[in-house]
């Protein structure tokens, strides 16, 4: 698959899962021009923990490009069907991981709404140790 799209249509010839694979690879590589083609012009991503909503693809792209830190992304899973897709991933700034869940709603092969949930790692409670195994 060609990672650099030549035309304006990010989704041309791709199913939703392939679009998401291309999107996450572009985000991780810092290629915001390519990555943000997945969003509808009027997309609305929400971040409930910070109480923020960013309106429109151009503002989404600009806000991410302005981030002073470069994050790396590691995808844990991508699940979905039809117009609803969920990506579970880890993002890391200078080695400090954050766990993220992205819920994307599509319309006409473009993301129209996204909700992002962020969580920092927590220590496991000692009382649960006899039932739990460490995830690596």
C-alpha cells in the first residue's frame, strides 16, 4: 500500500479498517497532511477529561501540529464495523505512556465525530495480585 496519497480522497479504494491503519501510521509518523484527510470538514472530536471540543478538520490538524512534544503511538487493537470504530492505543511522550481509547463515528467514509479518553498507568492493587497476571 502506498503510504503517501496522491489525490485528495484519503479513502479512495480503501475499506474503513485500511483507512484507520493509514491514519494511525501517518499520525505516528507526524504526517498530519495525510492523516487528517480521514476527517470530515466539520468533524467534532471531544476530549471529556479536559472538557474540550475542537471544531473542524483544519482546527484538529492545527492543534495537533502545534503540540510542542512529539508522541509515539503503539496500537493495541482496532475494532469496529460499519460507521463505528474503536482504537485502543498507547501514546508516549519521552517514554511516559498514556493509554488512549479513540471512538470514531464515520459518515460517507469520513470521521464526523470522535471521542478520545486518556488514562495514565496506575499501580495494581496488592489485594488482587493472586488473581491477576502482569500484562507485558
